[in-house]
C-alpha cells in the first residue's frame, strides 16, 4: 500500500515539474514562434507570460500603505 502511494506521488511530482518547466519556457517558445513567422501565436504566448509575471509580482510585492497626513498624528 505504501509503495503504491509513493509511486502515485512520484508520478504527480513528475507531472508538476513538467508543467512548471513548460511555463518557464513559454517566453522562449514565443520568441521561436515569432522568428518562424507565427506572429499571432508568438505574441499571444509572450503576452500571457508577461501577464503571468505581472500577476506573480503583484502578489509577492504588495503596495505600500498610503502615508497619513502630518495633521493626523496625535502624540500624547
């Protein structure tokens, strides 16, 4: 039973790593497609990878809180 679960988890891990590698290579595929004359597909792939990078950046780098006006501070 434990061997079956281990084998299943190994297969799932391989599939996850394969998909992550595909996602990481998306800009490379986009440039290759544009170079080969498939402009629409290349530009779609490039824009999707740019959108994904922006989404990851915006999630991992939250915006700074807005500064309060000086009159809003009250000490004492």
